[in-house]
């Protein structure tokens, strides 16, 4: 079997672009590349066609000596972002190149290089006759475009797994692994306020005519966070507080002041820095993204619109939060104003760090670098994790990326040592998870 490095180079040469200048031939070639690895290791595998056009790679490698071994799913994605202007790259995006201990190529960290050790080690152990768990392989080609093809597959799958491993995230620093326990979901709402049928002259009617902008400000004030940074209780319905183990682990993370400063942001209130990780990962938040309407002339505005989103957390349901958001907005409407409301939704995910699968993962990650993994959450939304959570499949979300890997940017890279760390972690995870039964 080829070395992990050789396989990484081989896979990274394939321009499997889904976002931007889409390359359908490259997407299919990358899927077929992964399929062949499973088949060559003695497993079964197929390409499952999707509505979006990029096939799912669905396969299985059976445990070498136990029919009753636990079943572990490994999930990743083979699609990548458009590399953009070739002139911004020191070496071509699809000609993998090693410089200063890094492998440079589009997809090196997101997600081919990060995920590949899981597949490589599973195939190697199966070929060696040492695989201690049944491995189910699930690799998609539409993660970068936000398609839910893979989520639909997970929800319809009648077999499930005892755990799923997702190497699509990063480390706290080069010496500290991380285990992501939760992601936030989202309610993305579009609202429109109507207060009249046409603009009215503000000199003749201002002060008597209802202004749509004034109403918008009033209804938004009913859903914005209070002085303590918390949203109104109806938008917090279902929130599950982080565990003591998580809160203790967050004390080792970089300070909130630095996290805000690095993106040019300022604290929203006096407690925002101290509560940074609670607010951005364990509490729902609301942000207004766009307001449109009116003209640069003296009128009473009759129609305005706004886009806003609520990031929801584990324990919350998007349907409930969307309904509560609409109710709060409608209850704040003055007589004579109309509200149109629509929302797109995505669920949050949360996994208990004390479940057997997560405890096994914590032992495995600690055995690789000799340092306990930091238990963390992410404020972003990963719909596939919500699908696993809905199925009751505990997700082990980790990886070995670092911020300077430049994912989605020119000169994306992955440390060679990260490939080695991923390989060691994959083997340790399979061995630890064998004890689930």
C-alpha cells in the first residue's frame, strides 16, 4: 500500500472543485479515487448519485476478527474551493508541493489532508488483518456548496453506527488537540414591514403617518440582546448549559479580547470578553445583517425589509425558535403596521463528552501527543453533525489544522507532521473504539 504522503499527493492533484469554477469531471475522479482505495483494501464500496451531481462515496471495511465489533463511520469531503487567481499561488494549486515542512495544494487542509489519515489507516489495517472495528466510509463532494445531499442520506440510512469520526477541524495550537462537542444551528429570517401604500411627503404628513423604518426599529428592539448580552427568553428556549468539564477546558483557550481584535471587532458590552466562548458557542445570538428601503429624499417610508439570523445551540429546535422570533416581532408591531416573515432553518448539534465514544476519543487523542484534548465548541453551523445527532450517533469531531494553513485562501497548506498526527490518531481511535462493545 502507498504511503499516506503519496496518497495525499495523488488525491490533491485532482481538481475536485465544487465552489466557484465547478469541475464535475474532477469531482467524479476524486470520488472514484476514494472508492478504489476501499475496494483495493478488500472492502465494498459504491458511488451514490445525488441531486447536486457530486456522488457520495459509501463503503465498508469489515473488522478483521470480530463479527460483533463496533461500527465506526468516518466522514469527510473530497470537494474543494476554487483556488482563485493562479498568480496568488507560489506553486500551482493542483500541483502539490512541499516547502518548509508543509504540503501546499488546494484541499490540503480542507479536507483531503485532514480526512485522509482516517481512510488510509482503515484500509491499511484491513489489508493487514488488524482492523478492530467495522468501518463505514462516507465521503461527500458538496460540502463547500452547502448542499444537504449527505444529510438526507444520513437521515435515511437504516444502519447507523456506534460512533462517527469527523476530521474536518483543527487544533488549539501545534501541541494541543481539540475535540469539538457542539455546533450552532441557525434561523435565517427575512422580514418586511409595511405601513402604507405609497411614500408620503414628510413635511405634510410626518409625525402623523406611520413610518416603516420607525416600526422596524421598534420590532427589532424586541428581539435584540439585553444589557447582559442574553437574548429574550423565548429565543433561549431549550438551551442546555455547557458541562463543568467544558467550562474548565475553555479556561485554556486564547482570551476573548484577542479573538475579537484579530478580526477587527469590538466587544459588545463590558462582559463580552470574559464570556466570549459562552456567548459564541453555548448561547444563542442574534445579528441583523441587512436593512433595505426608503430613498434619499424627504418622505415617510412605507416599506422596509431586513435580514437577520439567530444562531441556536444544543437543546434548541429551529422550528421553535423561528416561531418564537416571529411572535416577538409581531407582538411589537403597532396598529396599522403589517409584517411579512419567512425563515430558513438549520439545526444545532451537541454531544455529551461523558458518553463512552467521546471518552474513548479523549483517551485516543491524549495518547498521540501526550496532552489532553481541549473540549470546545464552534459557533458555526455544520448541518451534517445535526443529522448525526438526530440519529443518536455520537460524533468525534477533531482534526489537525491550524489557522496558518490558510484554508480557502491562496497557498493553502497542511503540515507534514499533521499528516503523521492524523495517522497516529486514527489508529488510536480505532483501537479505543473497539472497546465500545
